[in-house]
């Protein structure tokens, strides 16, 4: 302290020491303030009713439409039920990361979360989402009709025989085509290829479109999901008995060769390996292609005069083409995935949360969601609801293709990793770095090693 | 006096412990366990197995190669163009502040917005950039062509490098421009009196005096380039194939998509060691010049 006083006596030293101290105080105070603010629990006004918080993806239509449904519930039922539903939108990009970190942190800050069915296995195995069977069988809690659900959707929420989620929307893909140009949509992949050639200007200079069709070949969520439809329709299955992978079966190789063959033949845009949902949307909207294999959610935008002024009244939908079998029948396959509500295993309001998810996925809740622009809750009563017939004219076909041809991924904990392996090797095949056979051989080998490491083969 | 020194630095050290040391220590801990999303509650100790898995994964080495190429081929043009613009603007003229504001605009756009914007601009069928390139005879495939060009694994990577140069050259310009403004005037006056040409002045006075500033710019940009994730993920997601899969994209996919937390933690430790070596080398040889 003596020495410090000596230093402080000189003018220059006073300035230096003071500057250092002030700087440190300011920095520490600022950072301490930030840390304190961040560590505060979410500031919510003290509710008069219990609040059930639902983390929901903030992309149209999910959070907007669920918010409208929740508002209806809060107005009509919240007093009797003793709780209200609060939809908390989470940004679309980064939703998965949020889901992982929030669930693994065992945070009680939310009660329900929107989750894609392919992740149910791993979060169920982690013990962070609640199995629902004992809630469903307790009729005093909320009488709930599971029989109204499409079977494919219920299978997608089971893990080791237990139900871990309630399906809240179901998605599949259609063949969208220009009905003013194509009088009869193709039934088989061979017909699909011929129609595509007819509407590609390099084959047919009189074609009104530049390319016949398009596909989602960009590395990402949708590349594998679109390919599965070719894969299954050609006769492929993910696994043989005892979990032996069979992605590289002859059916698998043929399906990938066919899909990549569309690119080699030039009937799809040249940069199709950079095409995902938005680019496929633009290709048909901009009259660049005459057909597109695209998600059901695009129907609203394709048939809207505001969003698709060039083609809104010229688009129709059909089941995806399939593979003609020797007996003449056509084997089709439609990929189906289900968005679901899961119940946080660390929620402090589990019974109320179950009632909330039960209402949201009930026929009444589903109709309110759909009327606000939402995609279908996979209930027969929703698909056939007369009040939604005009709002969603595509739903009868959607229900039909899901029932007849719907197939889904396998809800094992390793599926997210397997999905990424499929992504990587399909992308390498699309880039020409590997032949379809080599790519699927490598994929098969990777999946086998993964499952072996996880103890699937004893 | 000694006690005062420790007392004054204690808050900062405590902060560093919380936001740097603890997360790193936790990452090292996770890297020693076979831990994924579904084994998070009951991980198994596996020693260095995750590190061996990373080092034996051919896609890891591919991502390291892609990252090195991305950094090298982006930093050199950014430095040269940034220096050129800084030299051009190292004088007073009317409208200089407006020109400077326009130059730094690419840098202030959010990377996610830039990525989305270039995804549309580079679309082969509807994009503006391929349209004009086709007019001058370019065949196309800015993002989709997986064929290598010289040392660059694919045209897509070259396009991403160009996007990064567009975005971050203004950052280099800002640093170098500030450096030029701070240079002493006396050596220049002496050189002019001695009859030195502009090239000689640039080569023998400006460049040596600017070396520490350029080193700082290089170090900062190199670190940021290694970390680049947003524009790559939005525009190509690491494709076509794995030709644009950098270390950051590779790490993200393993941690957050595949849920391989132990593998991802080992990857981050390896990347940290790699970046520490690179930074040490750059500081030693570029900044201190020895």
C-alpha cells in the first residue's frame, strides 16, 4: 500500500492506475450484469391460471396456427380445465439444437415440445420424454380416441412398444403436375421419365417448360426422404431379418441409379443437387418444370394466386409413380413423417400438459389448427371434416396415399445417425464421387458397423 | 503491490474460468466418454477411443483439407484486395465517408441473410449471376459442379470462397486503413526528398511499417475462416458430396444431427489444438517476425 501511495502521488501514475481500475470495473460490471440477466428465470407475469408452455417451431404454419388453436382453447376451456396453453415459438433454423440442449438439460421451463418422429427413439432412450401409456389408459384424465389415428402415424410414435408422443401433423409428398400440359399423370417411373423428356426443351424444342421435372437432391433433411420413395417402390427395405442393413440391395441400387439417371438425362435442372424445398417450389412456380415431387405443405402455396400467380389454377396432384411388377400391379411408396407433441419428463405439470396435448391433437383442436392454415393432424375425422373440405381439398388424396402406400423411418435411437449416413453417401453419389452401387455399399457397411457397436448383433 | 495486482486481475480471471476454462474442461471430460443423446444420462468411459475414431475417419481428414483450402484461397485475395482499397482510400476526397460506408456494407449484413441471398443469386436457372456468366461463355455449375479445379476440390468451394471474399474483404480494409492512417509521416517526407518513386516508397516504407497490422488482420481472419459455418451450411450444407464440408460443418453434423456428443467433443479438442498451433505459428512468424 505504501508503494502504491508513492505511485499515486505522481500525476502520470494516477492517470494510468485510475484508467486501469476504471476499465476493469466497467468490464466486470458489464459482464456481471449480463450474466445476472441471463441467469434470471424467464420473466413471466404471475399467472392466474397454470400455464402449459409448448415449444413450437416458428415456421409457417406451425406456431401461427397452433397459437390460434390455443387461443380458442384458452377462451373456451381454460377456466374449467385450470390451465391455459401458451405457444412459445422457436426459430426454424436451430430448432433441433434447441430441442437437444433443452431436453438434455432437464429444464422444467416447458411442458410440451414439437418433435419429429425420427428423434423419438433417442430421446425416449435418454429418458427425457415421458411415456404416455398410463395417461392414455386413465380415462378420468382425458378420454382419448387413438383408433381415429392413421395407423402409420401411431406406429411412428411407438418405441419399444410404448407410446411416447401424440401425432400432431403428418406429411408426405405428392406428384405435382401441370394439368393444362399433362392430361394423365404418370403411373410408373418409366412413364414419369418419358413425360419428363417430353417437357424438357433439349428433347422437345416445342416444350413450354425448360425441364420436365425436378427433385430434392441437396444434401440435407430431404435428400434421403425423397429417395426412400424410389427405394421402397423398387422393392427395397432398410433391413433384412436381425437388423442386417440392406440399403445396397439390387432394388436399392436400381432406385438410386434411376433417380440420378434423371439428372444425367438432363430432364431436371442442372444444379438439382442444390435443390431443397424452396428451390423445387420455385421451379414449378416459375414454369421451369412441368412436374415436381414435393411436400404436401406446398399445395397451399402452389394453388394460391398470391404466391403462384403463373400456375395457381393449373396445378394438380397425384400419387407418386411406382414400379410396375410382373403381374401388372404398381408398387408405390409414400414417405410419411409425423410431427408430434412430446411431454417433457421434467415438466412440473404433467397431467395438465397431457390434457393440453390431448386437446390440441383431438378432432376439435385439429380442426381449429387446420382452419388456421395448419397441416393435418393424422385423424380420419380431420381428413374427412366437412368444414375443411374447401380449405384443404388435397386432404382426401393425402389420406388415401398415406393409408395405402405410407411408409416411415424406423424409430430406433440410432436413426438420426443412420439418416446422416444416408445423406452423406447419397450426396457423394449425386456428386459423382461414388457410383450408386459403391455409395450404397459404403452406406450399408457404415450402418452395419454402427449397429454392431451398439450391440444389435449380440 | 503484488497483492493489488492479483486483486485487480482476479475478476477477469474468474470470468475467463467461467466462460473459457470450464467449458473447455467439460468438453475434454465429454470426449473421454462414449456419450450420445440417448446415453447422456449414463455415459461409459472410453478413454481416447473418440480421438482415435476422429483421427481414423476419412471424412475428418477431408474436412481438414477443405478447411485448409478454404482458408488459404480466401485469405490471400482478401488481404490483397483489402490492402489495395485501403491504399486507394488513404487520401482525402469528397464523398470519402460515403464510399467507406458502401465498402463495409457486405460485412454488416447478417451471414444467414447473405447465405440465403447468394443461394438465390447463384441458382442456375433463375439466378442473376449464372445468367450474366453464361453471356460471357461460362458453362455453369457454380454450386452444383463437383469437379475439382486445380487444388480446389470443387467449383462449389471456389464459389463459397468468392462469397467469403465479398463479405469479409471490408473487414481487412478497415484494419489496414486504420493502420495506414496511423503511420508516421516523417519517413515519407524523407523519401520524397531523396527522390524515391511511389513503388519504392510502397515497397521499402509502407509494407515494412504495415507488417504488424497485416499480421493482425491475417490472424483474425484466419481464425474466423476456420470457424466459418453459416454461409456454408445455408448455401451448400457441405455438398455436393463432401466437397464443401469444412471442420465446422463436420463438427455440427456430428454433434447436433447425429447426436454423437463424445465424438463431437473430441473433435472440438482436436480443432482447438490445431488452431492453437496455427495461431502460435502466425503470431511468432508474422507478428513478431521471428
